[in-house]
C-alpha cells in the first residue's frame, strides 16, 4: 500500500527540472496542447532533452522560467527568456494515460532502449535509406517545427532513428553523427504527393516544435499498399540501403541520349579490357545474310522464339524494326556474368528498373550527360549526324531553288547560317533528351559523366569501378535480403 501511495504521490506532485543548454541550442523536443496543458509529445534522439534525460514523453509543462505555461506561446516565451539555464515545473503522466495522448512509448521503455544501445549509435539506427528527393523543412508548411527539421538532398543516405510517429520520422545524415532531425515519413509524403483529396486537413498545427493535429479525422485514408493507382504512379521517396564491403558489380550499364556516345565508350571498354568486360549478343528474327555468322553480331532465331521469351519475361529489352524483332535475352546477360566478366550494357533506360531491383545483376549505372552545344558537335559524328547533315543539305538545295535570296550578295552567308541551324537544332534536341533522361532516371545512377572527351570519360568510369571494388558502398537492401 505504501508503494502504491508513493507512486500516486509521484504523479500528483510537481517536479522541478533544470536544463542547461548552449546558446541557441534547440531543446530537441516537440509538444502538443491538450486542453490547457502543454504536453511533451516527442523527444528527438540525440537532442538536448534526450541527453539530459530529465524530460519524458507525456510530461505536462506547468511553468517555464517561473511563468505559467498553458499554451505554446507561453512555452516559447519562457524558453526564449531563460537563456542558457531553463527551469521547468512539470507534472508526470501515468503510463496508462499516455495512450490517450497518442504517445506510443512509455518513458521507461524509451530509457531502456537507449540504455541497451548505450554509446553505440549504430544500435540505435532502425535502418538506412537513400533519399530520392530534395527536402527543406523551412519550405514545408506542414512541418511541426522546422527548427529541428533535417534538410537533405537527393542521394543522401539517412539513418532512421525513430519511426513511432506515422507522419514524422527522426533521422540524421548517415555520415554525420549528432542529434536527429524530423523528416516526413514515407506514408506522409505518399499522401501529400499522390492523389490526396482536398478534404485532407493537415493545416492545423501548433507552434514551438509542436505536432500537428487535424481538427477533424479523415475516415477515408489513402492506403499505398492497396492502391493500384498509386502503384502506377511509381513514386520515388526513400529506398532502404545497406553498406557493403568492397565488391565487384556484375553489370556495367551505360545510359544516355542519342548521339552522346554510349556505343563508342562501350567499344573502348571492351577493346581495352577483353578479359574483364564482355557484352551479350542480341537476338533477332531477321533472316541471316550470307556474309553473316550466327552468334557473331546476332543470334538469328525464329520470331516465335523471341515472342515466347517476351511472354515469359525472359527479355531484358526488345523492340521491332522493319517488321523484325530485336532484343537482348536475360540468359545472354547471365552467360557473361557466369564467365567471370562484367557485362557491359547500353540498354534503354526502361530496363534499369529490372536490373536495379534484382540481386542477380547488381548494376553499376553510368549516365553519359550531353555536354554543351559547342562540345556536343564534335562528338555527334555518328550515323545520325551524317543523316542530319544530308537532310540539311537537301533542305538547303530546295531552299536555294525556291528562295528569292538565291541571287543576293548575302546568299552565301545565309546558306551557311541555315546549315549551322539545321545541325544545331538536331543537337539541341539531344541535349533536351539528355536532360529529360537525367531527371526521370537519376535515382538509378551511380555515376554521372559529362562526355566532353572520350579518354577522360573512359578514365572516370574505370576509376569509379576501381573505387567500388576497393571501398565500401551503399547498395539497395534487396540485393542482400531478397
């Protein structure tokens, strides 16, 4: 009975807590208002409140700096006036009451988890994710407290420390130990970026590091797992990753716009390192010519063979040209990998998803970005450029026959300018295509190289592959656990 009395007295009494902080250091907690009570609803991992251990989830802040606290404004004012020594008067909330405040963990459980992890930060990490979008908490109108938000950029690796809140995760940059910050959860970002009804009310939120609370709960909630519409949207938000020791990737994938030089680079790689690299031989339904050998440039098979492979999803990619089917079979890629060499592919971007999501092919993806207009012209000397020039010449000949400028003294300069214009327009189209590809598929890229010089590009790719084989790297978790 005496123990029960002590417990009851503990929760009925007021407790004085003093927190010392450096100038400008945030408390590392969020609050929400329940009636006239300001309640601690979240404690940030590694933040000041978590390090001192004197404030707990569910604590009701009665006074700050000797002044009553019944609102977020009171709390903000009291903290601002307290300087580097903040004195709180708090009342503890019984564990059975925490659920009513939508607090999932009891203070004792949180402390046990932290004590178990001890000083080892890695044990506190739930998982690592690669960010597939840019995020700035100061530009997020929904963020409960942008002062403790975490800014990140596409490609950053984030260590997820806490996922108790379905809307806001606690995370830090993987390579930067320190206090966690708040980032939008995958579910929240899915709801707000894909097919959210206007009735969704996330606008009501409180100030100082508080948590937003909708005035009215929505009964109709978007469920990403069961939404085929969302599946078609294919949102890219976070990808779970793991860090692996140095290892050799199985495929080297070259991606880029037409005319940027993928095939030229591929030929250099294969010619200079035939024992290390190889490429699969494509299949075609075209009839073999007399001068051709089967298995040299193509495998010549019946149309039905390729169609059967397509139905069985055994093709990496395929297409039809001149009424004949062409494509690369997955078994052809496997044969190269099984030979101990890295398989070099210059496939279409659409094939990246299949390669990336399989632990069988483990690709290293290089995007050849188109250089500026002046640098692009010398590189653009392949068949398409020749065709473009021929077309421009035919158009100029037609122009010369019909134009009243043909007898003008400025005729020569005009035709020269137009010839340049025809070529430049074709190059510009490829520059635009390059930019579109980079925006659409950048989540798959391991390396982006602006192809200004064949030799420099070749060396950059080779150096990047050497780095992967001698340094640890972050890879999709599905490569390890699938």
